[in-house]
C-alpha cells in the first residue's frame, strides 16, 4: 500500500515538472447537507402514487388424453369429453395514480382479459378497480379505483410533465414492482428519445432509459427529479428476461391524451386524424427530392375534403416538423399528430419544390363514412363465418390501415368455412365472380347467389390474392 501511495505522489510531482495540468481532485462533502444529498425527497413525493396491480382470470387448459385412463380417473375424476380443465391464472404489474379521484394508468397488456383487478397502494390499502378505457394500439389502460366501501378520501397522485421537454442525459427514476418483490426504485438517465423501432405498440415512439426495468415494472412510473411523470414503463430489450439497461416508456404526452379520453366519458381513445397517407423520406427518396439529408415524410395521398386537403397539402409535399418539433419518420409524425388534443390546429413545416412553407392542419377525428355496418356471413359460400365491415377513415384509424374505402374482414370464426380457406382479419374483399364489391350490403347479395365455381379476389398487405373453390 505504501508503495502505491508513493507512486501516486510521484506521478503528481512529475506532472508539475512537465507543466501538465493535474486532474481535478475529488473532494469530500463540505457540509453535512452535501453529504446527505439523495433522491429520497423525489421518491417520497412520487412513490405513494405508484401502485401494484394484481389481476386474475379463469382460463381453460386442454388436458392430456392420458387422463381418460381409468387408473387416472380414480385420482382426477372424469374431466368430460372435451378434456379441458378450468384454472385461475394470476399476474402482476404496476400502475400510477394520475388523479386524486382514483384514476390509475397502467399498460393494456397488464390487465388484458382480466376477470378481476386489485390495486394495492404503497401504504398497503387494497381496492378493486374497474377498467374505464383500454387501448391496445398504445398499450395503455385507465382504471378507476372502486371506493364504494370506503369513506371519501384523496389519493396520492403524480402530476404530468411535458415529455417533449425531456432531453437525453436527464436523470430519471423508475418506480414499480419488479418480479413481485414489492415497490422498488431505480435510477438512471434518459438514454434516447423518439425510439420508433421497438415494435411494442402501433404508436412506436418511446423514451429509452437505462434505469433498471424488469418484469412486473410494466405500468410503473418514470419520473424526473421534480417528481413529475414523463412516462409509463412498458418494455425492455433483453435476451435473458432481466434488465440490461435498455428500457422503454410511453411518453407522458400520449398518456395524458388517453387519460383525457377516459375522463371525457369515452371507452375508446379518439385521436386527431391528418387525412393523408405518407412515407418516410429515405436516403434514396431524399436524393430524388433534391434534399441534403433524409428525414420527414413525403405525402403520397390526400383524403378529399379531409384535414390535410383543407390545409392545402398536396402529394409530393414533405412534412419536416409539427409545432416546431422535428419529424424523422412516419412513426414520429403519427405520434406528433396523435398526441394533439382535438380542436384547434397543428402547425406543419412543409417543403414544396425547394420552398419552405407553414400550413395549419385542423385537428379532427376521422369520419365514419360510410357506417361500418358489421355483418356476419353464413350459408354455403367461401366467406361463411367471417365478420365484414365497410371501411372508413375511422375504422382504418382504429386498425392502423392506410386505406379509406372497401369491404374488410374484421374477424374470422374458428369453425367457419372462411377460416378453413385461409381468410384473415384485415383482408379486403375486392371482387366476387369478377364483380367489384361496393359495400357490405353488396357483398351479402353477391355471396347469396349460387355458383358453380367461386372466385374471390382479395387484398392482403398490399398484394392481390385469388381464392377459387368449387360451388
């Protein structure tokens, strides 16, 4: 040890001889207050509003035919001809109280299919909860704590912070219930913003953090050092199932929109609809448009008399920013528009043939024209067992489809002819027997006609497919 100290001192002296500036020396805290610097005040402010969520549901599991053996029946009883057993399945996650009236935000995948939901507060109080709104496209859900059996009380809650104000390098805390061990706090920094290649939800636009997030943290809070919510922890990148320092959170601006939809009395998230189809400007497209750098979205199609049309956008325009915030690709554009409250307008920065201009895009909901008219098909025909609907901008927005007209397959029954022939949800029926399909009612009429041979043309993933079967 003495030798090590001597070498270190010799190095300092040598640096002074050569004129090199010595590295800044570490210092001990100058006061007791500095020695007690801690994240504890932030945790005390935010942690009481982070809850544990326990869900249960009854599932049917297939039982091996082995249990039909008389020997096993002596112990397990007769399980019936279908060989199924009902079991209760439990799972856990986290949630965040965002309103003192008892509104809790969590992930859609935490409560999906649950028959019962229990919310446990940090002070160990336990309540039932009802689902107010759940949205698979954002992987968010809003619950309301059931306090019928309790006196009126104000619950702890976390205030929102504008997630667009966060920068890479900001310190953050992740609070949740990893692996069911109990409430846990981890710290880290914002590692990246605007992550759009995660593939967790339809609205890919995440805050990335290196604060440890593990299974059970889903639905928990990501907070800044002022104790406000900037994200809902949703997913991790991991090869082992544990944290390796790459976690993703849904930004608070999207969470705020979902909560606003829930408090407005809706059971479905309604987003602003731009009324256009576009594509990310890749390096090849940038070269074709004469741009120095790729980025933004190129407008390919504009819905007649829709928001983009009335704003004056045209095919060939390139949108590079929304309300002063840059748009890197199609996912970021959808996020920017999708997190704006309805009514009013958004300012779009647009490039048109080398000129820069600004347009005001009205923030409106997608119209449901024509009405979807959901109809289940039956009878002796290839589409028997399929649920179909008229496609409209509203329905296209719900299912994430960039098409505004046609007749679409919404659902395919398990035992129907349509399932056996390979029809899938999302298929667009274009023609039957060479006649173009105009609407749900028209398709119902076409499939009622007996035919010696059926020929149905459908569109799937932008490709045209043909189904031909005997009548």
